[in-house]
């Protein structure tokens, strides 16, 4: 499969280079003529795509110069669960960390450098997400040097070169966003704050090499060669491969497909993971009357399917010899209305997830944590089970109100309900200790308080320049 992937990619590069060379040949007669140079349109610049879920809603970057376009993001929230856990810990989310507290989720600053055909992007990340997201990466326990600390405070860091072929080809190396699961890593770009399980349990970032091939100003094909499934390091001896196809044939339509293949289980190189993530977004209404209260309406549909097969598990079906089924099936649907001349937004939606084997479930923390600690390998005394054959089914639904004074500021209120078929979310007793503090010695009879459901209220201030 990898050989096929690489041969297609190399063949496409030679084909496009040859096509470019041929178009550069101009036939001339005896009369002197002046060649007219046509500037190729910028990718996706033919329309306004600020309406998309997971996309930058700014119409103009404020911090823009000839050689550098700056970026600054602040994500500040207050969230409250109806379970009111005494340790103030949020379980099962990469967007939230602390319950019933004011929280700086993300402070990020950096930007994009561009000089001639050389390009680079650097964006830091500080706040609770710098701890919440890396904690799920077990590849950092392989070998020496602390990759978690080395990379933790970088959300994006890559550089590369732009080739003037077709509508452009970018070759970049470093850490870059994955956009699997439609939602952006940055909540200022999303329709909702707490992503559905499809997005929250799939990768936010990749570490490796990507090639962005803009076949036209409406189509991008992007192969990846990466360490693995949202991992700083590599679990086994071979990198993961994958890619994205992004098509925007019209301003009101986006079709997106992400696909991945790799081996991402420690000490099990024969266990292969496949995942396909597919989304469609449609803006079905846009007002032409400036006095209309409703400016636009759109919806997004996302479906994911994947499995792990080999070394004790058997993909989509159970087998008495090869092992139990281990797969991922999920979907989510959201609807968005923008009103009051773009200053008011209302989103509602939700989704479901079925993940036998729990290989993509975000594990609980504290005494329920099954993730080995760096250096010591210690786990919680009552770890959440994630063995082959363990069932996990969950669903969620939410409604979100956004007040948007301008393109750079969002005040957000959201209510989200989540439910799982097994005790999973933090109950009132929390997951840390009897009094909620991690400095308290655990008595012999302490068990983490996990419950099947929660209803959460979220208030957020989102700034992006």
C-alpha cells in the first residue's frame, strides 16, 4: 500500500512538472510579439469561505506584512458540570480541563513567514491544552529525552518551499494540524466549543512531512508521511502514511476526505490501523437583502470509519482465533445560522461513537488513569479498562450561541450533554482523592467516581488576530 501511495505521488510530480514545461513553450512567427503572463489564481480565493466550520472566519488578517503574517489567539473559558466533581477535573475532553474554574485553555502567538518561495509557520501554545492534548501520546515513553516537554508548547512548527507548478505545490516538514474530524484545533474557528466524539477522539496534529498539491484553485491533494497517529514519536519501525483531499467547487460547498494507515500500538508492529474521515459542508442559504435578520444558514455532516487488525484484534468482526473486533464508527451533524448582520450565531448538533476495544477513547485521569507515567510507568490504582473486546458507545448533543462584535472576537455560551454506555465521566467524587487534591494519600477503599453522563455549561471568550 505504501509503495502504491509513493508511486502515485512521484508520478504526479513528474506529470505536473512536464505539463508546466510544455505550457512554457510559445510558438512565435517572424513578427516580434510580447508574451502575456497570466497570474494563476490563489487557491480557494474565488469565494468567501469564512462560513465554514473549522475555518478562519476573519475576512482580513490584521497582523500582515510583506514577509510575515502574525497570529495571536486567546481561548478563555468557564465550564460547569451538573455532576460538580470535587476535584474540578474534566474527563473525556481535549477542549476542557478544569471544572467550575476560570481557565486559560490556549494562548498562542506566532505566525507565517514568507520570502520568495520559502515558507514557515510557528505557533506556540500555552494554557491547559498544552497538558491535556500531549498526555494522550504514549510514544514519548519510548527511549530517552522528553519529547512531551520538547514539543508541548508548540501547536504548529513547520517550514518548506513553494513550487510554481499547477496552482502551486508546497512541501513542508514539521508539526502541522491534521483537521481530521472537521473541527479546528482553535475554537475561534469552530461552530461549537466542545467537539463531538468524532473530532475529539481523532488527531489534532501530525509530526512529519506533507505535500500540498493545488491541482487548481478549487482542489487540493495533500499526502502525508508522519510518525504516527497524533504522536510526537514513532511506536514501531515504520512511519504512518495518509493524505487529505479538499474540494471546494462552489463558494457554498466543501467536500473533505482524510485517510490514514499505520501501526500505532506499542510492541505490536503487526497491528495495523486504518481510518477514513469524510465531511461535507453546505451553505444552503445566503441572504441578498441587507435588512434580513438571517444572514446565512449552513450544515456539516461528518462520518468516520476505521479499524485495527492483527496481533490479537480482528478489525470489524470477532474471530475465536484472530481476536475480538476492534473498530471505530462515528458520525456528527451540525447546523449553523448567522444572524444580525453577522454578529449573532446559533449552532445545534451532535453525534455518536462506537469504539470496541476503546483504542481511540480519551482515557480518564487521576486514579482512573490507565496511561503509564513517564519514567515510572505508574498507572492509577483503578485504571479505566481499554482491553481488546471492551465496548464503548457514546453520544452527545449541544446548542451554542455566539455573540460576534467583529471578526476577531467571540463571546460564546454552550450547553452540551454527553452519555456513554459505561461509567466514564467524572462524578461528584471526582477521580483524584476523597478531598479532590492529588497530595492526599489514597485510602484503601477509595475508587474514582465515574458516571455514565454529564450535562455541561460552557462560557468562553475567544480572540483571534
